[in-house]
C-alpha cells in the first residue's frame, strides 16, 4: 500500500544458458513455455564462452554461436541475448553468469535459471553450488531421454515443469549437417541458412 507500490513490482527475468552450437527448437520451446508458466518479462539467452583448453569436443567459435542465437531469438520481443559469458572468456560457470546478470539487472529483478533435465541433475557439481540458489530460482524442464529429478536440490528454490517434448539436441543437429542431412524444422529457418552460409559442421575439406 502507498504511493511507491510500483517500485515493489519485481521484474521477472529468465536465463537460458547453453552452448547453442547450434540453438534449436528444444531451447526455444523451453524458454517460451517457462516464460508463460512463470510470467516472465524477459528471457535472456546466454551463449557460453570458449573453453581455454581444447575439450574433448570442439565447440564452434563464440561469435558464430552468438549470431545464431541472435537470429533465432530476434522475432520474439521478450527474448534477448547476453554476451556476459562470451566476453568474460574461458569456460563458463553458471555462478559467474548469475552474478553478472544479477548486477546488471539490479535488486528489483528476480532471476529464473532455466535448465533441461540433463543439466539439472549435475547442478550440485557446479562451481559454488550453494550460492547458485541464492542468486536465482531454478526451473528444471523435461527433456526426452532424461529423468527430471531435483531430489538433492533445495525444494524452495527449484521448480520442475513439463514442456512440449522436443527430441532435438545440438549434437544431433551437428551430426546431421556433417552427414548432409537436413536440419529444417529442427532449428529456425534463419539458423539453417546461417549454418549453410558459414559452412558450419561440415567435415574439413568437404
Ligand atoms: P549438445 O548436444 O551440444 O550438448 P544441447 O542440445 O544439449 O547441445 P545445450 O546448449 O547443451 O544444448 O543446452 C542448453 C540448455 O538447454 C541445457 O539446460 C539443456 O538441458 C537444455 N536443452 C537442450 N535441448 C533441450 C530439449 N530438446 N528440451 C529441453 N531442454 C533442452
Ligand atoms: Mg547439452
């Protein structure tokens, strides 16, 4: 009650972190569904930085993944893309993502970190795991092939939600491009075209 009520209205911002190599409709449906269920004002897609050391799987350059994420989200007025993880450099730790975005958005924003069932199960092994739950509410979403389970996570800071089942992974999209198979309707049209234009995921020399 009082004149300053509008100052108490918290912004609700979703965060969708990922490698996005490439971004696909599984990511987009999850973000859209959580935005609807949780009344989010915005969902920020945050492509990961490039690992310092070569990891077992080679990840496409950050700028390519960033541009595909921008292309895929451009048409949705509530979707934005953040460069915080790319600009920090090195491997991405979610706690750093949340600290940066929490500083950027300020105290009048509640953050909701959206994560698929496969990644949710690994949260306790993430850097500074206990701090994560103070920085954001976690929303675990269903993903075909994985069990959605938050057994060892703080119940008051984690929600589990069902999203339309999309049996799509970036790994599968990359493999399909490498094999000359189509990725139409698995990723947004603009991303299909960007992959072709830049020759991403094709075997070297082909
Ligand atoms: P990769 O095969 O390279 O690991 P990916 O398809 O798993 O790619 P990521 O960029 O690793 O995509 O995932 C980012 C986030 O999106 C993770 O939290 C992941 O669990 C979630 N996610 C990815 N695909 C789906 C999907 N089809 N349904 C629901 N959530 C998904
Ligand atoms: Mg993955």
